[in-house]
């Protein structure tokens, strides 16, 4: 049970799709101008990730991995189809998105209207394919865990786009230098937010030895840079504070 | 440029600056940020995208009249996926270490918005030769940003370029390190990629004020 909870929080905060691996940046930047649309897209991403990651896990386990075909018979045990995984995953995602769209339209028209145009767009969102590819490269062991991983990374993405949309709604009232306005400042804010999210890195390192062993080589860099981190963070907070002051005024 | 008419040449030069896929069209950000901690990885990634986008644009352009518009996204995805598999296998065969560094990001070329964006916006409506030029142009525009970001991140982060210690040796204190220079390890962390791109956008829009958003 504990490993489920651990993976869930890890995929939301530590391995956050947007801030740690930059997946789904395109739609993240394009659809984050208003909170309401951001919520729609975020919900659609959670939904699709929760469906496609377990399906692709099954495909990976019973079709693509080296030796995965052994359930067909001993003579198939040597086959290694892993080079096909990109094409299989993307085909699954495209069809699942289409399927989800049809099902949602039929059984939940209200939800369909609110997700609307976002569903077809999701097929080409790197966060979705990235979810499946990371699921494969991190060798998630069971179907249940892959479901948790899908939902967790979806929620992480949702949180990220919600936060940036809220900030972008406010930042319209502040005096950003002309050339930075729009895209430029969004990039820099995302960078600062990513630095903030890095502080979650230490959250799950305690406990079992295996996790510690894995974390130590990575942890070296952040520890060194903690000082700068906090500095940046306080600056970030300060600027947010001044911004809110301006808005109030 | 005897080979290219003025209009064709514009297809290549435009995306390099004023219509850059990353800083202006906001396409293909994901991979641009994740793999730019080293210059070498950025260059390999650029070449991979150059290949996929150039060839993919031609293929889609040749098929543009026979693809039913309802399933065009799936057709496009399959074409890209096939090309990316080629790239991935080549990398695994000839540059195994590097393919480990790039990890899933080679696979993510499939959903790189630059590729889908150019297919949709250009290859579906233009002939193969023009589509090829457009693909090359946009991939070069992408490459320029990747290489700039990779250059600064590797130089400031680890004091090397393509693995060569251009600033001297940090352990033996030669070169710049002799006078107390330190590497900024912060540049190697992923958030700095975002901030470097933000600064590139800032510089570019300061030079060309027509690009400023309101």
C-alpha cells in the first residue's frame, strides 16, 4: 500500500511532468491564458493519462518487452519487439483519445462540452506519450502502480497549468518590460516555479535503503545549491508580493 | 543561391529569426528544454529533428491528396513514429551513450509540436520541394535555439564545450579557475533552461520591437 502512496506523491511533486521533465510544454504555454480553459485541459490530461498509461503498460508487458511474447508459446520467447514501442504507444494513444471522445460525448455530454476542443489536441500532447515512455523506462512493476502513476502525473500537470494560468491572469496588471511581455515572462516564471518544485526533492528520500541509494548521486547537486535556491525563492516571493500589492492598489 | 528562388530561400531564412519555431511560434519547447544541459546532446537532437522534419514534410506533402482529413492526425503520427524509430535505432547503434542521455526524448520527437505544426500548417497544402525547404528551415530555427541554450548551459554550468575543458581545469586550478572562477552548477539544473530561453526571447524582442505582444 505504501508504495502506491509513495509513487502517487512522487509523480505529482518530485517528478512533476512540467517542472521536472518539461513535458506538455506546448499546450502548457498555449492554453494557460485563462484559468477556466486551463482547468478543462488539465482535467482532460488527467483523464487520458489514467487511461493510456495502464493500457500501454499491458501492451509493453505482453507484447513489446524482450521475451514478452512467451505467453504465446516457448518458440516466441526470444522475440524482442521493443523497437516498435513508439509506434504502438502513439497508435494506442491516438485511438484511446478518439474512443474516450466518443464515450464521453455519448454518456457525459456536459463533460464533453467542457472538455470540448481539448480532447483531440491531447493526442499530440507530449505529456501523454511522455507518461507512457517514462512508465516504460522506469519499469513500473504492476498494473495498479501504472494506473497510480498515470493519475499522479496527470494531477501534477493539472496543478502546474492551474498555477501558471492563475499567475498569468494576475500578471496582466503588472508592469512587465515590453519585450518580455507574454511568452518571455511566462518562461521565466515557469523556471522560478520549477525551482520551487525542486524543494520537494527531499520529500521521499528517507526510509528504505533502496530509495536512498538511488537518490544520493542525484542529491549532490541540489544540496550544494540549496543556498541559491532559497535566495531565488525569496526573490520570487518578494516579486509576487509586490505584484499583489500593485494589484490591490 | 542560384538553386533557390527568392521565395524559396525565404522559407529557410524566415524561421531562423523572425518566425522562429521556438521563440515566436511556441512549438517544440519540451525537448528544447530537457536535453540542453550539454552542447553535444543539443546538436544530436537538432540533427534528429532536422532529419525527421525534412523527410516527414516531404512524405506528408506527397500524400497530401490521398489522406482523408478526418484521420490525418493518426496518419501523421504514424509517419513521424516510423521516422523516429529509424533515428532511435541509428542512435542506439552508433552513439549508445548519447542515446542513454537523451532517453525518452528521442521518442518524444513524435509529439514534438514543431513537427505536427509544420505538417498541418505547411506540408498539407504545398508541394514536396517547398515542404522540404520549410521543414529544413524550421528544423534549423529549432537547432539555433537549442545550440544557443546548450552552449550557455554547458559553458557556464560545467565549464566545457562538447566535453573540452575550454575554461581550464577546475580541479588543478588552471585557466580561469586560477583566478577564483567557479562553475555555476545551477545552470545544469532544468529550470535554468526555461530562464535562458526566456532571456533569448527578451533579447530577440528587444531587437525587433514588432514582435512584442501586448
